[in-house]
C-alpha cells in the first residue's frame, strides 16, 4: 500500500522519501516513510491556518482541579451541546468572579452554582465571565457548571470538525493550539493542568466515542449510548479530545518493564480495519523502545490508543492519539508526544519545540534503531530542509501565528536536530540520562516546562555550561558553513577550518567537528574541537590521504561546506618575496599583489616535516613577519597561501 506524499508547508523543499519494507519474509510489503520532514506537514492542515488570539482571556486566578465534561454529539450534525462542571480553588483573595475561555460563537444556556442559576454572565472576547453571589475564600474548593450549545467555529486546524468517511458521519476535535475554547468552556493558559477529568459523550447508538483515559462504561439511554471516559492524570485543555463515528475497535498489548502490559486501544474506521490490524502492532516495539531510552510510558495506569480521524495527519491527544492512518513514522511521532508534549507540556507556545522537536527526533530515533539503513537518509532530509533557508530560530518568535508555531522547518526539524547535535556533543549516556532526569523532575512531570528547565537538566548531567550552545542553536538563527583547507607532507597534515554563518545573529558555531580522512585502502575519522574560524590543526595521518569528508554521518547541522586540498592550489611563483635570506630571528613574507594578501604560511624541513604554521585568516595582511629564532640552523621550505594560490620557496635559518 502506498502512503501519502506530502507537500512541505515551508514551501522551499518538496521531498518524497518513502521506501518499501518487506515486513514478513516473503509476505506482504508495507510502505513506510523514512522522511524527517513529513510529519510536520502532516500535522498541519493543507489549508492556511487562520490566526487567532493567543492570549488566554480568562484571568489566571484559580487552580483548576477537575472537569466533568458532558457532551452530546451526533456526528451527522455539525453541532455540540454540553455541560462542563469545573472544580477549582481560588488562588487570590476577594475571588467573586470566575472566567473561562469560551468562544463568542457558542450560546450559554445557563450557569449553575450551588444548585441555583446565576444570571450575571458576560460573554465577549472569547471569555465567559461569571459573577458569583459571594466571595469564595482563597484556596477553597468550589464548583460551577456551564450549560451551552452551538455550532463551533472552524479556525486554526479546525477545533471541532464534522465530516464523513466512506459515507459515514464522523466528528473529531483538534484543539491545539488555541481551539479548546471553540467547543467547550475551559482554561487554556499553559500553566495549570486539570488534575482529573470525567468525560461523558452521548451519541446515537450506532456510533462509538473515543476519548482520553479509560472507558469506564457504555450505557444505553433511549436511542443513544453514553460513553464514560475517565482520566486521573493531569492534562492540558488542548489535549482533551473526542471523536465519534462507527468505529471498530481492537487492542494491541505492550509488555511493560514491571511485568504488566499496556493496552493500546485502536478505534479505526471499519473499512480500514484489516489494514490497520497489520500496521498498528508496530507501536509495540516503538513503546518498548521509548520506555527504554526515556522513562516508562507516563500514562501506564490507563492506556495508549489511536482513534482514526479525517484530518491530514495526527494529533497527540493524551492517551489517545488521533491519526489519519497508521503510517509508521506518524504513529511513532504521535506516540513520542505522550512523553514530550503530554506528560511534560510546553509552558508557552514559544517553547513548542519541547513538544515537536522531541517528537520529530524520537521518530528519527526509531529509524536509527529499527531501520538503520535509512538513518542517513532521514538526517539528510532534515538537514536539507532546515538549511533550505538561511534564517530562523528554534525558539518560536511569533506565538500569535499558528503557522510559525507549527513551522516544520524550525519547530520540528531544527528542534529535532538541535537534540541530535546535543547528543553528539554530550555523548549518548549523558544525553539520555538528562532526558530521564527531565521527565522525572517532580516540578515538570505532569506539568509544564520552559526551555531553561530542559537546559538545566543537560547542564547538571554534563557538568558544563550550555549557554553558548543554546544561544547558537536555540535563541539565535541560522547554521554554519565549513571551509576546509588541507595539505599533507609525509605523515604530517595541516588543516585549516574556516567557518561562515548563514545568519548574522550567530558570529560562530562552536562544535566538535568530525572529519574523515580517506586513503587508498583505509580511512580514519578525527573529531576536532573547533573553537574559532581559521583555526589550524596539525597532526599525523600515517597513510597518504586521497580525500576528506566533512561530517560524513551528519552529526552537525551545516550546509555549503567546501574542502580544498593544497594540491588543488595553483602555484604562483612570482607574487611573494621571502626575506632576509638567510634569516636569524624574523622572516618576512611579502605579497607583491595588493589584491592577494597572505592568508597562511606553512614551514617544513627538508624532509617534509611540518615545523611551523601561521594562519592569518582573521587578519590577512600584505606583509607577515614570523619569529623563527627557535628553529635549528638549516634549510627550510616555506609555503605561502594567498587567496589565488600557493607560493613555494626555500630559505636558510642562520
Ligand atoms: Zn507533533
């Protein structure tokens, strides 16, 4: 079966990277995607996302403890009727009003408080403001119920969508980032998770309703059925979801480290049931893998699940991802969000990479682990996408724009590649230890995190400052291009590493850089600690080098790199004067061509051994003077590199 080809929203790069895997020996073939960049596009609607207000209008002056959500949904009708009961504790004194984020397009039927109906209600600016009959003391648990109905507006990715599949009606919700308020009164601010939720969905008997947590009961009521879902894990408003249609259901089971097993509950369109059953079992190895490199699945007391929907991608609703299909990389990506996005949620849309960069990279890690032959291709796709445009930071610099928040190139791929480079810089054991510490941090687990919270864990585990790294790769923009100049004399190699940057916000990207030196029948890779542009390295390679490869395994994000061997330099005999000759203390090298300054100098002895290297790349000059007082007496060769070529001369040290 062939899965979808996707257009990149970022419109610079269109790539197709699907490959065929033979799943069972000689049996059926299953097509899977290996691309790094397809999920972001799949998570984005093909249609332009309309911009919406980011700011949660509801003031953050209470701690939300619990919701009982009662919804009536008939997927044949684009309409919702609901009652939301909220338990809360005021966090300020004088609390005599409560507000929820709630779309102006919906109608409030009534608000009940302590069995009486409140009349002083204001709805405007997507906020419902309810005046209470008296002040509720600070930190006192109380509750209120809002009854409402209406046709939810369809903005962003479509918060509440009514559609059909195979001629059968379906309704699904997709609230991220700002759309929960478009179908229920809630608190959208990214700093107060709802501690627990009961969800009751009433729908005609022919349909099933998928939602968060555990399905406790399904009870017939007249011509309808009431599905009762319940979760006791903290959850952000945008991760609460419902989908209703004629689902067929089955489960896969994942062994957990403790000996229990985790149910993966699949709600699939009946017409795709047999195909789904061949694809969803891949989630078993994916979850086991994530358990091993991160922490045990964070909602293990409840479930994981998939509910099929008609939006062109997937959405990581807590404990029940909604997916358009069961493409391997899509289910790997949404599943990773259960750790990164759901268990720990970005504390601001500025930090969306804490959700999407991680999910993208974990999707990549499944390729590295299970499809190693495609790992280099995955990285190549990501690098090509990220470097297709010179600027842009991982930090989301416009949280009012849905397109910027979910920018596939920056929030997804560059965020993911930031993690890949951090893993390269710190090593696997510290990298994965830091992730475990982050996921286990009691101040973050089941809550929200900002980027400095993550940085603190990497710094603590590695015992080093990562300020420069995150300034270069997170806060600021662009990527480096490396320009290598190398030559070999005998076994001695000189290598000059210059660097330019695609964006002026970063003056230098400091990274350990791997370079492979390839000979006739052998090769070796050396990692250099590159701390400045123009840095010269002098070392030995015991075999004749035929060529160099810069970062052959793509540990780094870079593009436009060049490699120049000395032998490729044209010889220019008449443009340099070396004096005095013989020389005792100082040797002067003068370029006779004003347009052609001295860039670097290499002095070798008569046997070809490199004695001295002087690099002037950051301060190229017409006249260079070198102290040679420490050289032993004898004849030496001097190579002077100009922009246009190399000049070779000999001189005598007196
Ligand atoms: Zn995602």
